[in-house]
C-alpha cells in the first residue's frame, strides 16, 4: 500500500518544483501527476488545490562493489 502526504498548492507552485521539493529529483514528476489524475498539467498550478504526494523509499546509495561506501 502506498502512503501519501498531502500538499495544498501555493502561489507559483509547479509540478517540477513540487517533485524537487518532495523528492529532490524533478524526474519524479510523473509520480506526482499519476497520483493526481484529475489535476490538469498546466505550467502553474492553481492556488488551494490539495494534491496527493506518494511517499517513496529513498534510493540506496550507489556503491562500487568491494569498496567502502565513503
């Protein structure tokens, strides 16, 4: 089961900025839009919308086999 946070849009909110705010990665934008299919893909989101923000596990740090993680 996917957990969700809620986000109420503020002036100037955009899908890419929300992806960066919540995930630190604008490439997660499709995750946000898929969780909110009734919201249009306008460049600037209207103020006051309540969006569902899926909670994802943090990706594991990339390491080279045989080397310490630092």
